[in-house]
């Protein structure tokens, strides 16, 4: 946590502050409004149609009042403390796992969310203009959409060109004539605003399909307000929670179920570029985060697939474009949507926010027609202007603006629609004459696909990188959100997402290397301190809703448990092999055989790699056989080289990445510390492994250090799973996954040890003692079972077989013993199936019961004497039979869990029939 700012009494009233800032601050570019100074930077000329800027010379003498207040609240360290705050902010972004996927692909990079230290400050006067204008525009867009999908009076009167509606790929004919639940099409609208040289705000674009930013701006507010807590309070910055609360209440009120509605947030999945905010927003608002595969439509109603059956969904807040929503009626190749969703919408059984079909509202060409539409539909003049915009599909517009291409931004009329010639926007002023001529040709050939918008220099706000660079001005664009809070009422979120352009960039874009800033809206009224935590809830009003676990989340949780346990097992096994290879005491033949066979069975060593130790007879018979030292080096180098080998689906690195992939689909369920431990652990192991294999000689010491670091990271991950997660059905499956993996691995490892002769005694009358030759195997087994300390505490330096079997197989208190694992697994399976106490579930009956209080009765299965009994050849058939039963149970339970809970192809009562 950052050090709190000092109290007002500690803040010096320093007349040198402005002088210091003037020495550190770079001026805004000529012709741009300077947020820091509150005036336009001097420019020979201003764009046509803009008022004269305030006196720039006078503006350089002082900061704008909000910024003067902001810097006055920095505390005794003042500007000298900004570098520390910057480093703290970057660390918090990493620790919170805030990411923005630049390329939405499975293998694409994830980069930390870019957040600047300084907020964008908006005065009450400026916000009044924005708020009133945005509310009016939100009401207008609702009326436009209602008409387009209803009577279509606007089209008949030619107030909107048909090409911008019926010719737009985002116009959904399947929704024609449909009146959504509550007679409401739009529940959220986002507007991108630019501040011109005259200091006035104007609309650049609008978003209605799935506007992003609501989650990121929440994180921005949380982080920046903690960096400047005193300034945040002193400047009367309006809070956000009240607007979010009334928005969710409005969504529920519009639904068929009313206040008891189940609201879900539909995400494309973890590979979407803004998936972090989907998970964050769902957690903050208390919504179910779902993917299309989690949902199904039955009898024209939307349901969520959960472990307990189908649960109705009444409100769907979508975060994917309309065309992917329903593969039955829209894109047939969509795997993100829900078959039959549009029919459920038409039937009035679900609220989709926003109603499908709003994409045509996002066309920049529509901005030029909205002033007339406002007069027609609202009887009002637009209070918040938009940048002058011309649709080239109109001949008169094309003829008037084409000669002015150097003063225009060239935009696609149908953004994001590849079938209709979508392209990246371009600025005419940045193009060469040859490039402009090329654009003129393209626009002339397909005028309807091009829209021209007047270029206005974006305002520039102060940003901070470090003391050496100082305060640098960067162009900024503001995205604000209108959220419906009633039948015909809108509330503008008092804040927003400020997007800062990269250095030397003309467009503020996160995709193009830009960053973000928090937005502080000052208020002259009282600050609304509403919280989403209902402090007034009483025992009579409080309603507890069991958290639902979707089948997809359940499967990911199950595999998160398995991959966590598997990674731990592989790390422990590789470390054991490397330590044995480099031990001063030579390992026994049975130990080498066990380690090598176990490594191969687990896929840590590919086929064809020679054994680390051959027999003396083999060496004598074949002179070409590599020496023992050479074989050991080959085995060791292969083991290290395969630590992070992508081609082997069983390597340590592969399992760690699989763990992270499963966790990525569960972000809303994991604490920041849990997710952070996973990300850092995987990244560190990958970095360490890459460094090792680049060395001319692979270093065993470095490999062991990398494994130790991975083991520590896995311990933190396991601790978070054990201590930071609610014991709901999802956690039960995570725990079941771990126990299934542990049961299969440990019983197989112990069975192989018996097979290679680790427990064989040269004297049948000493069958309960391990031979001196195999004492190293004894130690290795305890290490693999992570039970060395426990054994030494209970049995000191004993090397007898009986205590070993008692601890590793029968001990009810050792979490690594097979008895403890099977007991816990049976308990988890029965609890998940909700069977009555004492009545094991059908899956639980597949798991053997290894508990037996009788130690010496040879006739009692699983008694210690029974398991340790050796036959005439010194073998232990009873022990091996028990271990085989455990191995088979692990795989049978795994298959049955998948059939019952994930694919739903098997009834639990038929398991094992």
C-alpha cells in the first residue's frame, strides 16, 4: 500500500511549485488545448469554426485551478515523490494481474495494463456540458433504434439513408418488429469525446454493441485514488458505485423476473483482448461470468448449465458483437454464441443488453444525421456537438469534402465489417500527396464505404514517466458511459476511461501502444459515498444465493487441481533424479531402475535415451557401449533440456502452462494473489529454463534452483487453493482433481518400486526389513511422497518395511498416504453428489477403502501384516494388488466425473454398473 499523503497542515504553501512545474513540464503541441494550463497552446491559425482560444500568454503564468489544487496536495515530498508513486503503481498493476491482450489469440502476448500516474481532471462546468449532452444523445439513440426496428418512419421520410440501416451488416432483419422486454433496446452507450482547441468537448464516435472500459476504469480509479488519497478527497471527486448499482437494478427491473433476476455477463472467453475486465466487472457487480457454451435455450428460455442442473438466466449483459450471438440465425460458424438466443429474445423471456441489432448506430456516418434526427424525434437541438462528419455516399457531401482530404480523418462507414470494406482510420494530414491521391481513387470508386470527419487536434494532458523526463503532454480522448437507470432515464457515469496517445501518435489507441488514465470529475454538490456493499442489510432482508458453478468452470477447476498436483509431482521427481545423479553415494541398481522407468512413464525422458546405468556384463560384452559416466551425462542433459519442452505434453513447463491456461478461464474465481502466484511462477520457470539450455554446459545446480523456485511457487498456489477459495461445488471439484492425480501418481510410483525389487530381501526370514543396498530407495520414496520429516518424527532412522507401508499406504493423518487420499476423495465425491451422510455416492464406491485398525491379522485385507506379507520369492503380491486397485480407481473416477459433470452423458447411478 502507498504511504498516505500528509494532513493539510503538513502541506507547504510553496510559491515555487509553479516555477518547478514550468521547469519540468513540456508545453502542449501548438494548436492543442493544454489541460495543465487550461488554455490552448499558441498556434498561428485555428481550425475553421472554432472560437478564439483564451490568452495563451497569460495561461503560462499559472496552472489551471484543478491542477494547482492537485499538486498542492502532493505532500511534503511534492514532485520528488512521483517516481516512487510511479513504481508503486506499476507494481500494483502487475500484482493485480491487470492485462490487455494486444492480439486476441491463444499464443498472443499479454501485456500489463498501461496506466498513467496523473488523472484527467474535469471541472463541474465541463462535466455539466458532457453529462447533459450524453444523456440527450443516449435518449436519441434509443428512439432511433426503436423506429428502425419498428415503424421505420425515419427511413420513409429519408432522414436516414437506407444504406446506413438496411445496407449495414449490423442491421438484423431477424429483430425487425421485435419489442424487447420492457420496451427498451439500449441499456448502455459509450461516447468517445475530444476536446478541441476552444476547450469544448465534441463527440467523435459512439459504441452500443459491446462497449469496453467499464471494468478497466474501475481498476484505474482504485489504483490512482490510492496514490493520491488526500487530493482525491480535497478536490471533491464524485464516486462511481451509485451509478453501477442503479444500472444493475434497472437491468433487473426490465427483466421478467424483476428484482430476483439472474444476471449473467457473456464473454467471448479468456483469449479476448479485454477478458480481464469481463472477469473483474462480473466480480464487482456480482454477476455470473459465462461463455456461450455455458448457456442453452430450452422452450424459448435461456438457461445456464450448472453442476446442479439448468438455472434460468433473465438478463444477459453481452460483451461480444451481435453477429456471434446466435449461430442458428446469424453467423453459422460462431462458437461463441447460444443457438436459439434470438428466439428467446423475441419471446420476451430474456433481456439482452444491448438488444441485438445496434451495430448500425456505431457507424461514424450516422453522426452527420443525428442533429436532424434530434429535432424530429426529441424536438431538441443537440447540446453536445459532434465533429463535422460527411458520409461520402451522398454526392453533394463527397464533392464538397473530397478536395479537403488533408484536413479530414478517413473512416470506414461500416467499422469492423470486413465484408463491407472495413479498414483502419487514416489522417489526411499525415499522408503524402501520392497517398492522398490513392485514397481519392478508393473513395470515388466506393463512396458509400467511406466517411470523412473533420480533424481536430486532441487536447493534451500532463503525464509522468520519471523525474528525468519530467511532465510530458500527450493527446487524450475521453470515453464516457451512459447507463440506463429507469424506464426513460439515463445516468452518466461520473468518470470514464481516458485513452492517451503514444508519443508522436495522432490517434489515442490502446492497440497502438497508448495508455490510459483515471478520470476525476469534480462536483460542487456532496460526494455520493454509496457502496455496492449493502451495509444496511439485516437478517430479515438479507438473501443468500448459492454461487452457481457452470459445467465449463467446473471442468476448468477440476483440471486446475489436476495440473497443480501433476506439476508438483513432476518437479519433485525431476529434482529427485538430478540429486541422485549428482550424489556422492552411488545409487543402487533398483533405485536407478525405478527413477528411470518412472521418468519415462511420466514422459520426462523421451524414448531412445540410454539408461543412466547399464549392467557390468553389458559393458564387458559390447565395447561400443557408452561408459557409465557418459550415459549419466546424456540422461542428465536430456532431463534438463526437456524441463520446458513444448513438444512434450508431460514436461514440467507444459504442465505449468496448462495450469495457467485452466486458471485463466477462472479469473473471476481466483484472488489476485492466487492468479499472481500462477503467472509469476510460470514466467519464472520459463525464464530460468531458457537460461539454462542456452549455456554450453547445462548446469545441474541452476536446474535444481529453477525447480526449487517452481516448488515454492506451487506451494503458494496450493496455499491459495486451500485457504483463499470458498468450499462450494467448484472447490470440491478442484480438490477431487488433486486427489485423483495424487492417487494415480503415488500408487503407480509405489507399485513400480515394488516391481523393480526395492522391497525384496535377500533373506526370506527378514521380509519385513529392506536390504542395506536398497536403503537409498527407502529415502527416495519418502522424498517423492513428501513424507521424510513425518517419517523421521515418528520412526526415527528405521529402515523397516512395515513403518514405511504404514506411513505411505495406511496412515489416516498423512495427507500423502494412500489411505488419506482415498478417504478424502470418497468424502469429496459424496459431498459433491449431495448424498445423505454415511451413504457414499456411486463414484465414491469406486474408490477403495484402505483404512484398517487391525495391524497383525494376515487374513484382513489392508491390514499392515497383510500388505507386508512376502511370498516364497520375496515378492509382495497383496501390496501390489492394493496399489493396482488404487491406480484403476483413479482412472475410473476420472472418466466417470467427466461423463457425469462435464459432458452429462452418464447418470451417476449407472457408474460402475
